[in-house]
């Protein structure tokens, strides 16, 4: 059975009403306009959150009021207070950014929008091991974009920590851990000590409840003794300062539980070895006063050597200034004494907010103010590696560039599974793809960003969720990608991939050449010249039989010895018999049907060459092949032009009705039904054709049609060409020699 949880409204902290908040900001916001913005924001937030309650029991509106109250304690301006009041409305209610922009202007809309996006990332729910706290901080800063966003987020988180009791122990620990890893370092860097130390103590309470209690007990045990000692020390110091007529006020503070925890459990001190558990703070008017007071203290009490620090001359990076020294009081207790001016005190407590503090007046410019703050924050330089020291540009340009680097130096993009990918500003989906994996980059065809389909040159922003679409048939990287990619790593991969592909094209060419040369050496022994070999091996049936889509691919395979040239010949011989049985029969000496007469060639087998497909009427020659009889070529056939083994040949005078195959090409402008019209024309003339192949040249929409037509003689072939040119679109036709 679940144990009933005791609900403590507002975590037991004093609850503030809007009237309390109003009393606070009325002190420093004087303009009617400013006051109205805050009040309007409150009324709208109250209306939108109406009827909703927090887990701790109070109406939801209590949370934004407390967040704004924390901000008002830092003297934040109207836009920041209004944003604090509205910070959960877009995420949790039906209010839109557009509506906020309409009613409160761009500033408030921008801040609330950033906060909503940060909230949607639900940072603390991410579980990835590679999700480092440092990434986390950078993502947060990258998304914040405006110091005011950071302020509201810190106030929001602080109030959530104050009211953590109503959540499950797992959630408590997760939020506490995230606060320590992500938010307190930011509060520290911004110098907002009040938020930093309260967050640290609260986080510790949930992460290390026992150690927290140990320290609390130790502090309480020493409390009575401490109060007595402290009172007498303060009185003594006050007396001396009055004597010297130095203006001052004095405070005392106990070191935060978290700082004591660090000294005890991280650095191994015992509680009594910690010198500065107690600190006295003397706040005075001028820097000069500070040094005067230091002199007086050192003259009165024994300082502990090595403990004096001058943070006035050497401020901390977060702008903290103060003199620190540690003394032994009259009763033997050890105290740290901090001496500073009012201004330094304000900065020590509220850091960036002291500079940020809302300034009234017509000329107030938040951008200028933010620049001013950034200028004072040395830690911003941590984020930037400034090359080129003595840069020329104006201070303003420098700050603009610096601010741009801080908030825009990197973008943090998520994979669909929540992994963070860090990329430089301006990086595209293509860079993202290569960052995931080289293979993903090489096969990328597109991407989705936040669910929308986008091209590979889409520039990514922090918080985007990006998924790359890949395809195995992607043509891969091309030179254009070098312009799309912004990261040098992606560019390097792209260059490499292009080079690799070119190298493989080259080596493929070498393979084709090698295979073809081998084939040729074998085919030539069979009386088949290079032209005829190329033609034969380019035939559709050959390609289909060897499962390749081009002759070159076949040659490349031959280079790999599968098939061998002999294997190709074996296949072709089957085909050749089908194609030329009549001719071979005609070579029979006893038959009078051989169409060619060769003087001195009687009794020898005669065949017609496949390369130049001679037909009656052509000038012809006989080529004496080794062991294959005489092959008849056209006299102008380049395959035999330089041969010394030629015999004179002529067509018989008494040819019968036989037809002979002849290979032709027809050139035409492509159009619908072109091939059909050609075939109809041929058929109407009683011309048989075969092996028709059409090739379209896309650039000019010209069409080359190769085919074999069967004609009795050259005169008929001329008629065929004339008729072909009569077909609309056809502009030329000719015989070809392979
Ligand atoms: Mn909130």
C-alpha cells in the first residue's frame, strides 16, 4: 500500500501573494507601463493556470508568483518578471507565443519561447551516459541566447528545488543532480551567489541526506558558543571603527552547508579544521575604506598567514570583489573577515543581476545592457578561444562577436534517440549525417528536422531533432556537397569518397581493357576481329545470358576469369549457327547457291563477315582466315583494310531470291510512335528486320535506332533508306561497320 505523502504547501517556505510581489517590484519599477506589464502577465497566467494544482497542493499560479518573487529580489526588470510569471503558460496551457507577443511584445515572447523550448528538452529525463554535464550546460546556454532567460530558468529551478518534497525520491535525486551539474555552475559563473548557495544546499539535502544532516547537526551544536563569541567580536570591531570614524555596517554569516560538505568530504578536513565556517562581513563606503579597515583588523587581531586575499585588486572572473583575511579572535575562535563596499556586496550576492538590475528611463536598451554585462563577465571568454590577439575592430564589434560566439558558437542537435551531436554554427543536415557515421553521410539523400522533410543543405539550430534519410542507391558525394558541408571533417570525408570513386572508375576501366584484350587474343584465332567481337558481345542475348547490363561489364568479368573468352565463344557458336546456316550451306562447293565467287577459292568454305554485313551490289574482298575458310568483307571494311591475306571476290551474276542481313543505324528526332511508324513502313515494303535497339540522347532528344534489315541487294537497301527518311522525324540513315 502506498504511503500517503504529507503535502507541504510551497515546500514549507513562506508563500507570497501577488501583493507581496507587487510591494517588492514597486520599490524599483516606477513607470506605469512597466508595472502594468507585470500585473497583466500575472492576470493572464492566473487565468490560464486556473483550476490546476501543483503536486504539493497549492494552486499552480503559486509557482510562477514565487519565481517572479525570486527575480524581483534580484531587481529584475518588467520583461523578466512578466516572463517569470508566464514561463509555464505556453508549455502547460493553450496560450501561444503569438498571443504573448501581441500582448507583451517581442522581448517577453522571446524569453518565454526560449524557456518553453528548454523545458521541452526535459533535460533531466535524458539518461544517455554520453550526455555530459558540460554538454548539458552548453546546450542550455546555447538555447538561452539571452541572459534574462538564464535568470528566469535559475529562479524556476530554485523554486522547484524548494518544493521537491512532493516528488518521488528518484525524481528528487535526478533534479538535484542536474541542478548541481548544470545550474549551480552557471549561477556561480554569473556570480549569483544567493541562488547558487541555496541551490547547492537544497540539492545536497536530497542527494546526500545523511551527510547533510551531519553538517547541520555540527553547526547547531556550535551555535550557542558561536553566537556569544560572535557578538563580542562584532562589538569590539564596531568600537574601533567608530573611533576611526569609518562608515560601515556589519553582517555575519555561516558558511553554506554545501561548502562545508565539500571541505569535509571532498578535501578531507574535519569540521573543526575549517577556518571560515564563520565569516564577518564589513561593508563600507569606498575602496580606500576597505584597505583602512583591513589595516585596523590586522593591527588588532592575529591574522593567519597565507589567508589574506585581495579580490579588489584582482577580482574573480565572476566580478566578485572583496578583501578576505582570517583572524584569531580574543577567545581563540577563528573567523574569516570579508571587507567590501556596498557596490561590491551587491555584486557578490547577485552577480550578473547587479549589473542587469532593471534601469528605468526612456533610453533603456536591453541589448546594450546585456553587452555591458557580458563585457564584465570574464568567464565568457572561457567559451571562446580568441585567436589573433591584437584585433583591430571597435570594442563594440568585439563584444558583438564575443556574444555571438558564446550564444551561437555551437549548435546542439539531437538524434531521434536523444543523443547530442555538437556542430559549429551554420552546420547543415549533411554535416550532421557525417557526424553520425561516414556511411550515413555517403548514403544521405535527405533528412527530417523536427519531423519535417528537408534537403541536405538545411542549417541546423540548437534543439533540433534530426534524422538522416539514406539510400543504398544514393549516387553518393559530389563536388556540390563540398559547398553544403560546413565542418572540415565532413568536407574531408566527401573529398575522400569522391577520390575513391574516381580511383575505382579508373581501375574498372583497366579491368575492362584487360578482359577485352584477352578476349581479342582468343577471338582473333577464330577469325573474329575486334569490331565483330565487340558487336557480338554487345548483343542483348549475350548480356542476358551472362547477367550483365553492358559489354564493358562483361569484359570486366572476363578479366576476373568468369566467364573465360572460350566460354563466350562456346555460347556464341550456338548463336552463329542459328544466324548463318544458309550462308555456310552456300559455301558448299556442290551448291550453286553460294552468292560469292572467289577466284582460286574453289572448294573453300566461304562466309559473309558479320562486321560489315556485305550484300550483293557491294564491292567485296575475301579474307583468308586460319582454318575457317574465306570470309567475305566489304572492300572498304576497316577490319581487313590493312590485311595482306585478301583475295578478289565478286557477287555471282545469277543470284536467287535470298536476302542478306545488313546492320544499319537510323537517326531521328524522337517522338511518340516513331518506332511503330518505322516498323509499319518496313513491313509494308516486305522488309524483315531484327535486333532493333533504340537509344535516346536526352540532351537533344535525338534517337539512334540500330537494327538488322534483311535485303536481297544494295539497290533495295537504298530504297529502304529513302523510305526511312520519309518517316516523320527521321533525318538520316546509314550502314555501319562494327
Ligand atoms: Mn516552472
